[in-house]
């Protein structure tokens, strides 16, 4: 794919010239769509990993096994939400992602898919934080199991201090005790298979607000910030 010449991207032009430029970009967008479809096929073709450990979580309904989180569906999506047991509030960036969860769940269920967020904080803290932000999506605590560590989103202090290459399939160091991710699971009766996980920038595609901003002239407008999401706040903390 050839790079577009963006030197005149901010010029004002007439309708005909604008259409020429837009159709040039459209051709590249179509290539990206085709590539995304092809990668999606490869993602679905990945081998399945049978889980031998029977994780038990704490929920609003008491202890629940991993298979129970499917709610009778064949598939389960998990968001690994950064909220450690020593914190009183969840990560602002994960909260940004979580603001989109409630509206999608009804649609996921029509495709035989359940959804849940998982964090290591005690369930009482999760419930209080969800109430504060008006969330209703299922959220369970993995405080008493190794789920977060096994799926490489929670790390020991020693691993963080050593900058151990444990995150994102061993390609990035563990820079915090808690890091974000998303995982997909498939159920055959009571047998659960891990089919996919993604971390770091792989989570980008799961944030609708970012993709709407990508359509604008200014885009995400983060280049001059100290780090890309420096502007993000919990939705009840924005001024005005």
C-alpha cells in the first residue's frame, strides 16, 4: 500500500478535487477492510486451548465458576479490567473502555455470546465503583484465584521491578501490577476452551469513541500530550 501525500491535506478545495482525494483514500480503506477480514479468518482458525483449571470468582450472586459466567451461551468474552485489590477505584483508561459495555451486551447475546469484566479487587469495591459510574454489565472478582496471572494481566512486584517480559505474549515488560486485556472463550458442555486474547494496542479496536474520533479532521488529537490517553478521565470527572 503506497503512502498518501498529505502535504496539502489541510488545503481548501472544490467538490471535484475533494472527491478525487476521497476516492484515493477509499481505495486504501477497502484494502484495509479486506486485510481485516482476512486476519479475522485467521483469528477464528487459531487452535483452541482446553482449560484444566476450574476458576471460581466472586460475584453479586456469590461464588461462580468460569463456566457459569457463560450464562448458558456457547461463547464468553472477558475484559481484563485494571483494578487491583489495593485500589479503591478502577483504572481511568479501562473505565473509558467500560463506558461502552452496557449497550453491546444485548446484541452479543443474540450471537450466543456472554460478556463479563474481571478484576482482582474485592467484589464489594467493584460493585461500589460500578454504582458510582452507572454501569450494569457483569463484573466479577478474581481476588481468590490465579486467573489474572494466568492470563498475563496481573504481575508480582518482583516481576514489575525486573521489567519481566511477560505482557502481550512476552513481547512487552510488565510495567505495572495490573495491565489490560481481552480474552475469548468457547464452551462445550462444562469444558471451557481459550480461543483468543489481545493486549495493549490490540484493545484499540474495542473502543468505539476512538474510532468515531478517527473520522474527524483532528482525529484523537493526542500527539502533543505527555502520553496518548492523558486527556481521559472517568466520565463523572470531566469539567462541565
